[in-house]
C-alpha cells in the first residue's frame, strides 16, 4: 500500500510530494495532464512562500526565474498616482524579496524537475482520477484511467491529498462543498511578450476605477501582465487581437502602440471567493484550490496552496512514522482554514475598494488614498506583506512564523540543522537534562547570543525562548526554555534530500517507517 497518493501536480501537489519526500515518505502523484500546463496563470509569490521553495533547495533557482517588485501604485481612472507604497529593502525578515513576480509555467517546470529527482516520488501523468473511496479504516482506494491506453487502475493508500483544483474530484468524494463568500467579478487577463522596454515603474499598477478597474505588472525581462475588469456583455472574443486590445493597453504602451508586442495569451476569468465547508474526511484531505478560491487582488492564490502543503506535510509524515498522534492532523484545517478565510477577506476588501461605489467611489478614493499612504506605519504594513498568525494556543508570538534571521555562525535559521524539525530557540541557559530531552525527542536547540538578530527578535517579543515547529511556526513561547522543552513532541524526521543518482539501497522504500 502506498503511504500517500496526491491527486493534482500543480504547485500545491508537487510541493506536498517534495516535502513528504524530505521526511522519507513515498508518494504517488496523479494528474490529468502529462506535462506542465503551458499557459501563464499566477504571477506572484511573497517572501514567506519563497521561503518554502528555499526549504526544497530551490530558492536560488526560483530567484533566477523571478523578478522582485518595487511595491504598489494606486492610480485614478486618468492614471494619475493616488498613492505609492514602495519597498526599499532588497529582502525581508525571511531572507527573500517580499514580492516576487514570475511566469507560472517556469515555476512549475522548476518544481517538476525537482520532483523527478526525488527517489520517493512516482509521477503518473495523463490519467483521469474517477473515484476516491475510503474502503477501510486505514485504507483509501483511488480509481483512475490511463488516458493513453484506456486501462483502468486502482491504487490503495494510507492517505489521499486532493490538490486537484477548483473542480476537485477528491472534494466531491468526501461530500464537501464550496461556501460562497459573496464576491464574483469577470476579468480579462492579457499576457504579452516583448523585448521592447515599456519604461514603466517596476511595481504593480492598480487602476482604481468603477467603470473599468485594471492591473498592470512586469513579470519578467520580456513579459508583462494586464488584467481588466470586463463590462457587461463583453467576452474574450472582443479582445482576441492586439489591435482590439490597443485602447486598453495605450496608457502603458504610449505612442508606439502595440508595435513589437506578441500576444501570448488572452483569457477571461471569473474571480470568486469560496472556501470548502470541510477540508478533511478521515484519511482524505484537501489542499489548494480544492479547499479555497480567492480573488487575485493581493496575489495570494497559489501561495495559499503551498502554505497548505507546508503546514500538512510534516504532520502527515509524523503520523505515518508513528511519532505524532493522529490528532495533529486535525490542526491542519483548524489552522489553515481561518488563515485562508482571512486572506480571502483581505483580497475581497481590496477588490471592492478598487472597483465599487460608482462615481462617488472614485471621488472617495481620490481623497482617501493619498491620506492612507501618509498614515504612520500603514505604508510599512502594506509593503511588508506578512500574513496573519495561525490560530495556535499560547501567548504572542505563538502562531507566527519565526523570522529566517541569522544565527551564530552567520547562516540563517533555515540553513541550520533545526530547520524542518522541532526546535527550541532560546536566549538563556538550558540545563543539560532539558537539552538532552530536546535531542532525544528529535528536536534541536538553537542558542542565541547578545547581538544576534534572532536574540533581538526574541527580546522584541518579550520572551526568552520559543518552541518552533518544522514549518517554522512558533508553537509556544515564554520566559522558560525548560518549560517549553517539556512541551516538545517526539518527531524524528529522516530529512531525506537524496535524489535518483543516490544508491537506492541506502534510502529506498525502507526510508518510510
């Protein structure tokens, strides 16, 4: 029996498979398509999600295919700047640019290449998953058809992860339904490739206009993205050629018009806000768009799915290994669903703030936006992009991500042996008994010294120690490192980073316990 079957090989599913492999858990990934979907879709990841790619060893490769964005400009219908929120720091507290623009097929190819190097992952493309059935208390059966041969097959798994998108077969199999959060708009998405420099500000341009809101951003050296709110009766066919798009693009293309532009894609999307009413039924769990859909106004759609994978993978690995109680799996939805709802709510608020209110709304934005940009602290919050804490019991900073700051020796936290396991980060002495207890339970102690950035962070939170989970979330914090050491669960990650070039006898199937 396969430990885990993952339905869907988009960024969410591949991230889950790759993280599980690092913990020694084999998985089979099933997808309808044999290769990466070639059309661009998502274009933004923040530094928290860039950090997840770093955990997979892909930070530098992602940096090579992405482009930091300077910030956000709010424009009025005449394209005059209402407010500007500029990022002045090259990297944030997590060690990466706070906004990263990219082309989704490039990222998916990078992830798929990484997946192919992992000995514990089997990818089956060009298959149609038809049913997911929980046939026993410890067994889930996945039925699918090979689209090339027409042959019907089954796989039995201990757990099934549904990362199969908005029309999820896995979600339907557990009887879950999407709850509408009351937002729906039709938008036109235009992707253009050109060697011509449009000489535009290197950040996101948001046109706040009740008649036709719009977004513009540069996503690569030669790639640009526009999004325009569609009017009643308009369809993609009305804008299927550059000459038809020219009036919409004119504020950015200037007198040269569409000369030198190559239309890579034009498509219409209905932006929705929805969350599944439940994310789990026994041994079947939902991730990504199968569990939540968000309007793209704050660029958190794809990132939300990768956060799901990061939250779940270590918990599932610990349960499969017998280290963690199955109750840890209940914390997945309890933590991720409120976080997803909050982020969707912010996106909906932003969408309405940019597009609602008619002429009075436009006038209100003209007055309010410049004032908002001058409010102390608000500018920093907007460009910082930090997401809300997870609902983890305990005093602040419980539920927040531990910053990926420097530790003694000059490396960042994620480059230490503590990353990917439970860790006790402390600014005070820890007696030998509790130090040995942490190590015995599979954890790691991170001692900080005066002047260390991580020590400064502890002091800013008014705590002397923090218990940090494998996903870098603070589980608990307080004045006593010894007391936190007592809370540490047993978790012995195998931390498999080998690939197919490694001798299989050293880590093959028996790596999963």
